[in-house]
């Protein structure tokens, strides 16, 4: 019986791709670099903002360019993170049922911690998460299991009673590295092939299907 569900944020709980792409393109353009097609951002995100910037710069990548674009991304995204971002259909209902069943819910993302907390508080103001954490000092980014292990220990839950849910191979690898069961979702930024190649045991196409795993 699962007692804790830990969710990735972008591509799992919320569809944020348009705001991430718009913020990156703004920063690129401001610094004289070309923008990228929206679809390409589905594969740029998932490993934190520094890697997002690095991938978006492509052949124009350099430490100086990364620093400048990152700074402008942060400034723009801080004001426009919710222009188009919203929970995926069925997510709010899923969280409500989990809460009613007494199952703890947490968020673990590679997005900077301050943005994660802001977005979660705005998008899920009626829901109480047991833990919300983004990329923070002292914690390597996923798929390193350090942060996930810390959350599990802090909430006093056994690993065999924990389910980790995400939309990319990074998430499946995170679950594997932490030795907890993981579930891949198909409504996010990546596809079934990536999740299967990563070794996902469970893959769902709708949020309510997660309930069948519990």
C-alpha cells in the first residue's frame, strides 16, 4: 500500500512548456541569439534551467552566453511563469482523491526551488502538499536520488510505500536510483518510447489511472 506519491512538476503536474519556451526565447533574442521552435523545448527541459539554457543556445553555447541568457531568463520567467501554465486535466481531481485516502503527496523538480514553490502555491492553492522541493543548494539534481531519499526519510515513509511519478527518463532513473517504484506519464513532454527505454514498469495515459497502482 502506497503512503506517499512524489510528483515531478513540469510535464507531470503542470503544462508549463509555453512559458518556459517564451522565457528562454526572450532571453536568447535579447542577447542576439536565435529562438527555437516550441516543440524543441519538450526535449530541452527536464534537467534544470542551466541545461535548458545550454541546449537552447546550441552551437552558440559558451560560459559567457549561458550566464547572460540565464540572468535574462530568470528576470522574465519571474514575471511570466503563469501566463500559460496550468495543471493538466485530471490532476486536481487526482490530488483530491489521494488526499481523501490519506496518501501524502510531494513535489520534486529540477526547476529552481523558488520557482517550484511559487508555481505550486499558485496552481494548487487549495491543496496541501506534504513537501515541495526544487533544485536547492546541497542537493544534486535528478536523477541523483539524494533529494528523493531525503523527502522519504523526512516524511517517515518506507521506500516500498513510495511511488515516484514523472514524464521523462530523468524521472524513471530517479525512481530506480532511489530504489522506489516509479510511474511514467504520457501527457507530459516525452513519449512512451523514452519511458520504456528508461525501464518504466508502469506507464499511464490519464491521471486517474495512477489510482489503480495504489
